[in-house]
């Protein structure tokens, strides 16, 4: 479809949709709110101390460098690392690509990479691309709740292994992996194997201390902590060798050339600071709302399955459920009419209408994956928001099921 035709149909959709009387935004997996203080910090930096290029030798350049360094110090202190160990990118996707492709490009001899089978596509795709360069990519199986098979991991580590990549928190089903246990297995086998964790969905949801975790590489994304879009970061432990995978004019950082998005980074640092300082309160608040939503749906709607673990080992913001005999995309549209915004699977998956690889990997059938809704709670949601979702969701499911060609067996008979 031509871009202009697509725009026309989207404009028509917006016009015919109308403004719902109440809105609850739960599509924070894909993108969402910004913390007001982070937005203000971004605006201020654009207007004043972060408008220049940090590597240029004049007053505005020096002030910009200082601003960048102060923001980096805040992030470094939140995750307990040195400011020099943080490399900025413009997204979590770029940080993951740099971790995978950058370590492969720097490797002299090792040609084997292990990734969990439920990683974000920004880990899976760059890893799979490396097969063309002679790399062996092994996907670590997971159980039905998404926890990686530690025996499999242990058996497949050898002197050929360059890197192991496992996300600290799964973006779709909220599985909180035991990264420290994974680290122990790897370090016991071979101290030289690099450990990467995609921590985009972990920051602000679980305690993250780079020294305690003892990983070599960790990816972050600003918008996943309610900071501005357009900023990502890769923690690269001192001494770890990566090669740049994009090339251009050098700025302050060799691994990701191009001018840093200083206002965005300042906003990101504010968001990280907020999430770090309020971690305990945020987590208990989100868990309460999460469990109210999960239990409320299970009480009100039949034929529903919770995807991922229940309780402490599930990210506090994550609700992912499959509504059987329902098409997830249709349900997102139906809920949108009531002002409830959710996604079905991940953004990239829903755009191409393919079932989520994460749900299929944990054993969901195609139709169960297609009927899934992903809802992400923030520390800014209220009990009333959740109760509103519980009020409108059962009716929406009923309406979509009434037009679905697939019915529960006893209703067909
Ligand atoms: C676990 C995880 N990794 C990577 C990404 C990609 O981050 P970004 O949207 O900043 O490219 C996301 C985004 O949703 C994510 O959830």
C-alpha cells in the first residue's frame, strides 16, 4: 500500500473512532508516557545546556559536554557502574545490535553465540545475521513460563563460545530470569565468555546493579523507563572489547559515532533517577495493580490463560493473557473504542500479523498466541484505571467472540 493511501485510511480511522470519554493507556510495551520531570529536563537541556555538540571546543560545546557527563553520572550511579562504561545509542534496538554484532566483530577466534529462544527480535535478528559470517547460533530452550534451561546452557558452553545473551526480564511475558545463576554457570566454565543481558524491561522493575550482576554487557532503552524516545544505552564493562558496527565522524564515543542526543539523554537520566529512587514503592504499587487486573480478568472472563509466571518471578508491570476464541487484533480495536489501549503480542509482531515467537516458544498454540493481549502497568496508573479496564474488557471479549468463527466445543454442539 502506498504511504499516502495508508495515511488516508489511518486518518479515516481516527475520524470515525471519536474521542472516548475515559482513557487508560496500557500499551507501554511499545511506547507510552513520559515522566513530566523527564520532559521538563529534556526541554531545558534543548533550550540551554545541552544544545551544543559535546566534542566541540567552544563554550557551548564544553557546557554540553558537562551536561552530558552529569547525566551519564546519574545513570551510572543508578546501575552501579562507571560513567565511562555507558555507551549511548538512539534505542534499545541499537544497543542490542551493538552488543551482539560488536562483540562478534571484535572476536578473533570464538564463533559460537547462545541466546535464549524468547529474546527480543533486536537480539535474535543480529545474531541470526551472523550465521552468514560463519557464527553458530544456539537458541537456549525455555520452560512453559519462559525460564531458560540451565542444564542446556551448561552443556553447550565450550572454548568456541563467544557470548551468551539472556534478557533479565522478558518483554512479552515478564519472566524475571536469574541472571546471577546464569552468570555463575558461565563463569565456572570459562571466564572469557561474554555475558549480555537485554535489561530494557528490567530497569525500574527489578534491582539492577552491574557490579553484583557481573555481566559484561547490558542494554537499556529510555522510553521503557518513561523517559523520552530516541535514547538507548549499552553498558560495556571496562576491558570488554567491541568493534563499532556503524561508522562516521567520531564524537565523544568511539563505539557509536554521531552526535549524542543530549537533551534526550538528560531526560533519560531523570527518568532513571526517578525509577531508581522510587523502585520499592513503584514495584509494590505496580504488583498490586497487576494482580488486581490478572485476578479480575480470570474472575470475569472464561477461557483465559495467563502467559508467563505468576507472582514474584513475573515483572511487576506485565500482564499477558490469551483470550481463547478471540482474535487479539480485533480485541485491541474493540477496546480502543472504549478508550483502553493495549497491544496484541509485540509491536513488530502485530504489524505483520504473525503470532508472537515468545508465546509459541512457551507452548502456546497459534490461535492462543493470536488471541493474546499485552498490557503494561506503570507506577502512574490508579486503581480506578484498572477497575475501568475490568468494567469494559468482558463486554469487548464477548462481542469479539460473538463474531468469531471459532467457538468453544460445547457452544458449537
Ligand atoms: C526487552 C526489549 N529489548 C529491546 C527493545 C527495543 O527497544 P527500543 O524500542 O528502544 O528500540 C525493547 C522494546 O520494547 C524491549 O522491550
